[in-house]
């Protein structure tokens, strides 16, 4: 007789052998746990960015307006718990940070972004002494200028005056300020600045005598267009920050206006004859040197001057000569892709030189 076939539901012999005790922690999880134990939270901060703030100052019939774009970042050891344990009990919500910007703006008599930054730094370190150790405030200033309008309703259109309460946005130049405020030491960094200062001159700029090798195609140029879109940041001295003023703050706004005027003047020169530039680098240093010479309240100045090229268009391809009556090209195509990058910090004698 044939051997008896096993029942269909009978378990195979191997399944009857006892299983080893299952590992309570899978191998992959053990690796992850070991990895987690070997790391820790590094530097961290949180806050609110792009807080747009406008403030109107009314002095009789004449009004003024300030518009800022504010970023506030907070740092403190107690905030580690929200990262490591998900415990938010000692976290200042970013929405609270936003609301605080408006409330401090209401209660502070400020005339500059630096002053508002100092007020915010002082508020957060005072309001949350066990939570916040360090406050970083960055402010961009949107510029509004008075509209030049008819001087009076009944007067001639040719007679104009700055409008009492109407403004036109000017740009692309914007003001800038940065304040770093420590709970124990107070303001450790107070800086002012400018962003996107677009300048151009059509002559009195050269670039020649530079190093040449087998990859060099750029010719020496004895006269060219010089254009830039400059970003500048200067740091105030501690003595100047502590100086105070009518509003309780140093006159940061006066220094900022003077710095801008000096830098532009150094770039362009007198209206009738201009000023010579041997290179973007030489002009950069000349502007920084003048600022530090004229402003004792500034510690150093950091400047970024991209060289915005204006390249003569090759009209010879179309049977034309790209030159005017002076013999110089007069048709150009402006381009900033790619552009030269010139970056330098000008410091006072005795300051340590460091890489940017």
C-alpha cells in the first residue's frame, strides 16, 4: 500500500521546533538609539521674520512715516527642552515676538532702526530673564520721500514744495541695522548699514596692469563705465552707543545720513569734474577710509561692491561702428551675471586683521 499522505492542515516538522526568544528591541532600533545617544543639540534660536512695521509721526500739519522690516531671534538655554523633549513651557511663541515688535514700537520714541533694535533687545532680556539670554534684531528700512507738489492750491504749477503728508517710495536703496543684545552685558553689537546702493558713472574708471596668464582674455581698459550695487555695514563704538541723546539713544540717524553722503561723494566726485578710479578695489578702500576719518563713532566698515558690467555691444557684426564722436563706445548691454565681487573691511589702526 502507498504510504499515508499527511493531513492538509498538519504543520511542517520545522514549525514544531521551539522559536528563540524574540529581541525586545530590533537591531535597527538599537542602532538608532546608539546614534541618538551620541548627539546633542547645537546652537539654536527662534523668533519672527519679515515683521512689517510702519509708524506715522504727526507734527501739526506735517507728517512723517517710517517703514521697517524687522526680524527678531531669541536664544536661551531653557529653550533646549522644546527641541529635545517637545516641552514648550519655556518658549516665547514666535507670534508673541511679532506682537511685541508693534507694542515696543508704540512705546518707544525712536528715530532710527538701531534705536528700535536696542529697545527690542532690552525688552526681551528684561521681560524673560530666565528664558532669553541673547536677542538678535535685524531691520531693513524702506524709504519714503516727500512728493514735490504745487506749493499752494491757488499758486502756479511751477511753484512747488515738499508735500506735508504725501510720499513716494524711493529705492532700491534701503537702510539696515543689526543689534545683538546680551542679557548680562547689554548691547554687544550695534551696527548700521545700507543695502542696494546703486551707483554708476560713465567715465573716469580704469582697470589695467593686472596679472595675465594663459586663461586671461580681459584687455586693459583705460576708461570704462563703472557700476555697482553696494551693501555696506558699519559697527558703532561702545562709547557712541552709550552716548545717548534727546530720545535716549545716540543719533544713529545722523551718522547714517552722513556716511551715505560721504560714500556717494567719494564714488562720484565733484559734479563738474568727477573723481578718478583706478579700480573698484581702490574706490572701495577710499570710501571706507573717508568714513572712518570723518566718523569717530564708527569702529569699522564692511563693504561689498559687485562690479556690474556694462559691456560694449558688438555692432560690427551688423556693419556698424560702436562709437560716438569721442571715439568711445556708446551702446552697451548691462549684465550682473556673472559679476565681479569685491568685498573688504576697513578698520582702524591696531585692529586685528581677520579673514572675511
